[in-house]
């Protein structure tokens, strides 16, 4: 069974002491492709270092995380553009709008999000969207681009079935499903049950949001197997089928 982790922060300090074992465990479980979303200027080098060490398994993405957007964000976006021009990246990630932690720079987040969509168009890359308490703002920002050929993933999707259907039908984006689907009483299992598998990709968001039975611990890419098994249980199909379909979906998004 081969799986693709479409969103994992394996370059963060949480993995400094055992990253080789973490990668090895993932590969042993069949997770052979792991996509690394950038956060800000400080995470670019760690991502490059990890990709250099595991070029067949780790794939870099570049973007400015919405919680890293401040009043003066133009230089950060210029760095993203420079990286796209000089390096090989597989997505604009992660970008989006986050109004959970702080709404102070809401307008700047919206502007930065739109500019990163423009970069995705220019470089023909998928957009990986972080949406936290911001679906309305994101949907509004995306309307201008809905027929422009952009593609991508709504990362860590935890919305309603109506929001899921809007994302799929209006924009043609995939839904990134991770460990939350295994949480008791999360309600995400009921939403996933109503969504066809060809609209879903799998992710861990390591080291965050570890699935049951490891909830509350450090997450890692090998735990993607629990997400696949839960989705198989929800759909009453073999986990191998889940792996096949979701990995093909990831291939369509990233071209790998």
C-alpha cells in the first residue's frame, strides 16, 4: 500500500533528534512521498536541507503562512517569488487566511493570499490553502480566479458538507483530510462519508494533529496509515483502495 502525505512539516525542530527514523518509519508504512509546506523565511533553509537529504521522498513547497503575515509583508512575498524563480517547488504552501489567532492583519492576509494565487497561476503550481475561521473570506477572494485554471487543496479541512461541496463544485479543489477525522465527536467522519474519494487527499500536518490512537502526541508521516484506515472504515472499503485513489488525486494536483 503506497500513500502520499500531502502536508507535513518534518523540517521543524520537533524532529531534530530523530528525523532519519521518522522518515524510515514513513517509508516502511508505504508513505513514500511527503510534501513539505513552507511557513516563512526562516523555514526555507530547513526544508531545503531535508529535501537535499531525501530527494526521492520529500518535495518542497513555498509560500507565506497567513499567521506569518504582518503589516509589512511585501519583502516576504518577494522572497517567495525569488525562490520560485530560482528553485524547484511543487506548490504554493502554505497560504490562506487565519482569523482564529488574530484578526489584526486580516486585510494584509487577504492581499497576501491573492498575490500567492497569482504566483500559482504564473508558475502553474497548486495552491495549498490554510482556512481557519475564514471560509467566507477565502471564498470571496477566490471568486476572481475560479475559471482561471487554478488547482489545489483546502488543507486540514474541517468544514461542513455544504462548504465541502462548494469547494468541489465551485473551484474544483481537493479536500485535505488528516487526523481530525479519527477524533471522536469531531463530526468530520460524517462529512467525509458524503464526499467521493476522488475529491480527497490525505495529510498529517506533522507534528500537529496526531490521529487516534496517538492523539496528543507528536504527529509524524507514518501515522497517515491511521487516517487511511479510518476513511476506509467510513466508506466500508479496503484501505488499499483508499491509498490508490487518494495518491492518484495527489498525483493530479502535484504532477508527480
